[in-house]
């Protein structure tokens, strides 16, 4: 009799597990806990703060307007990497092993994501929509990697030859951050130059957190570089261009989507006019934004006391992408149902001007389309429609 009772209980437990699914890490009856790692006190803290606020706005909207996802409130917890890969590992360990997050969303930085992903994947924690356009975010294939962005590599392959032809440039060069991010931009620049039968005339690097770029600029000036690719972010972009202007050196400057931020022209001033940058979504300048974007921006400003930026949009969209997938996954939310949902999803163009995106069973890059912008009279102006590498699907 006792054996039958135990067997009956076991059968009931198995049936319950099949019916309702084993609750994964970070998912309870009332809550879904997700995490994000940002630079909140390091060299790109401006980006990190803006991304965090955009993410929080979408979480608050969801919880206040609909009560969550299938009856579960969404909770977001942040850790600060200070843009240091070693600190990113510690942050990932805390989020995954102590906080026990269900998914990592919008982690900023190439080297930082690469350092953190092994910690996540060991515990079956997906890496969703990282704030970096490195190919490593979707290659090599891993079922837990999902990236929205057109790669830094493709951005340079498309726009370096275009600008060289347009400007009549003959001597392309690059200044880049000495890490995985900078190397991705450099490899794309090499490929772009090679497509024109050229090589990069000068390659010069700097360490994360550097503030003096006089020697790098002097090298490129001495080499006669007439188009300079910048594998840079905020202060390195401003520092390099400012140094060049000061010394009377005026090449064409081209950056990846990492330079596409209002902080460049706000902090760098008039000297930044002329900088070209790849982009994947528009900065929300409110005086020429659509009514929908202005409505969204007013909510943001009311909540946080400042205007939103393109990184606010990145953060907002990253959380929104998770919400859509979790809703499609259904009440039985776990990693398998989330991955299956994502693999069947298409995200249309949105109010911010993002390109449509989609995933599939073997497709982990949402979009490979990018546009070119230039700073003109202290603001970014879109110059091209969305483009992708010839022959790309």
C-alpha cells in the first residue's frame, strides 16, 4: 500500500512537471528576474546610465500597464562592470549564481560580454541583445546567443569603400582600442580596404581608458592618412579628432556605431562636425521626432529628469524584445520555450527607425542592415538608407 502511494505521488509529480514545466532559475509564479551588466562608473558610464534608464522604463511600463508577462512581474537587476572584463566576470557570477537571473539582457561591451558568457552558459542563462555589434555575439553559433545589431565588421566593409570613393581618398588608416571591440572594427576596415585593392597604411592602438592620443594622431598625420577609421567610443573619438583639428590635420573620420551618440557633439563641440558614423537606430532628436517618439521621450524625461538618447533606445528595445519573446513563449516560461519563441520571431521596424529583425533555428543575428550618418552643425544627420554587405541574406 505504501509502495502504491509513493508510486502514485511520483506519477503525480511527473505529470505536474510535464503539465506545468519545471520552474527554471529566475522564474517564479509571480516574477521573472533578469539581469544586465552596464558600465555605471567607468569610461563609458554615459552609455551605461542611458541604457539602464531605457531598460527600466520598459520594465516599469510593462508592470504598471499589464501587470507583467502571463501574470508574472518583470524585475531587472543591474551590476557595474566599469567597462572591465574582469569585473564583468564577477558581475556575471553574482547575477547568475547569487541573484539567479533567468536571462542576461543588454550587457554592454564586447570584451565584457565575451568574458561573461561562459559563466552564463554554464548555468543555461541566455545572452540577449548585447549592446555591442561584434560578430562574437552571434558567431560561432550558440543556442543561447541572440544579437540584434549589424556588425562592426560589416559596417566598415560597407562604408569605408563608399567614403573613399566619395572623398577620393587613397591612404586609409585606423586608430582602434586594443581589445576585442577595436579588433572587430580593424578587421572590417582591413576587409573594406582590401575590396578596393588597398591596405591600411597605418594602424595605431590605445588602451581602454586612455586620455592622450597625440602620438597616435601624429603617426597617422606623418603617414599621410586621408581617411581615418576610428575603432573608438566616446572620449577617444573626441580626443583624437580634437587633437587632429588642433594640429591642422583634417582627414575624413569614420567611426562604427559605437561613435553614434549625442555625447560626441555635446562634449566635443564644433570640432566634431564632419565625423561619419555607422548607425542602426536613430538618436531621438525631439524637435524633429515623430509624435510617437515625442510621447515616449516625454515619459522618459518625466520619469528620469533628462532627455533620452540612442542608448536609451537600445536599452528600451532590448527589454521590449525580451518581453515579446517571453509573451510568445507562454505561461510555461523556461529557456527552451523562450529560445523556441525567439527562433520563430520577426520584429518589424519600430518608431525609432530600427531595421526589421528576425531570428531562426540557425540564425542568431537579428539584422545585418546599417546606415551612415554624419555630424553636421552639431547633430547627427542620416545620409543613407539601410544597407547590407553585397550578397548577404
